[in-house]
């Protein structure tokens, strides 16, 4: 699987693309097509603020910033979906990004290892009352199950699927989703993350006078060898 780093940072250092993008169909497009010409499919959760939160109900899980997998568009609340989203993690990469103040316009630095963080004067822990200046994140390539063939181009058995990049960089996303994924990779899914499935939804968390949505990830059924092999081929 190829990985590409972006020079600019956005959405909490969205700095890696671990999704293998297929080339356009022969005859439909001409010219030299590179990965940079294609839009990486994404899986994101709509927050209470921000552009995605204006288009979708907060807590909605959205494919490619336009299709509600869970929840609904803000102007179509009657179409709210409440069943958890079925996903399989195909690949997960841990890295680090520099914390920058929201709205500052500063471009976060990125690092693949803790040594690189320390070499840039960063810290992942509280030091003399000062907050950590860097945070961990996990960038996942996920396989999402759905029905609409316009958004789910791959078919296996009775179901359709789409691939997307899912970045877990906020504190709540890292604790509630990234850690369970990394733990599964070290324990019950040592043979490969593609052998496991998950059910993904969201929940509103409250603390004091603040509230925000967090991802809710629960373990699903194991995938058999045939499905796992098919899923691996998609990332090559």
C-alpha cells in the first residue's frame, strides 16, 4: 500500500493518504493521471460547528462529505439513519501532529515517530503545568458497507462497499476509536485487521457545561478468509 504525505495540514493534521486509489477506466479519461489529481474518499463525523456540521446533523457519520451513513443531512432530519455503520479496518498508521490553536491558520508540523517529535521540541505530556504540544493520531483505510452503488462501487456477495480514509486525531476520537483498533491489532486481530468488522455510531458526551460528539466503536463478527483476501486486494 502506498502512502503519501501532504505538505499542508488541515482537519487536525490530515497528513497521510493510506487509501489505494484506482486509475480511471481506460478510454474514459486521457492524459497522465496522478494520485494528486484524485480526491481521497473520506469518512468523517459532523461536529456541532464547522462546515460539515452545517450540512449534516451533529454526530452524523458522512462519506465523502456528502452521503450520510449514520444520522442525516441537516435539511432532511426525517431521513435520519440510526443503525450503526458496518466497517472493516484494512490498514492503520499511527503518527503525530503539532497542536495549533483553532482558527490560527498555522500549518501543523507532522512526525512519524516520537523521536521526531522530541527532535522538534515537542511533547506528548504535561510539563510544569503546560499542555502537550503534540498529539497522536491514527489514519485508517476503512471498508464501509452500504447500498447506493453511486457511493459503494465494490460488490462482494450480497453487499456493496466503499473505501475511505478515516483520521482519528482528536482526543476523544483517539481514545474511543484509535485505541480499540490498535488493541485489536495487537490481540484478537493479530492475523490482520481485515479479519475483523466493527459497528460504528456516535454519542453525545457532556462534561460540565460543554458537550460534544464522540465515535462509538463496537466489535463485530469476524470476516472469513475469502473476504479478508478480497479486501486486501482492494488496497493494492
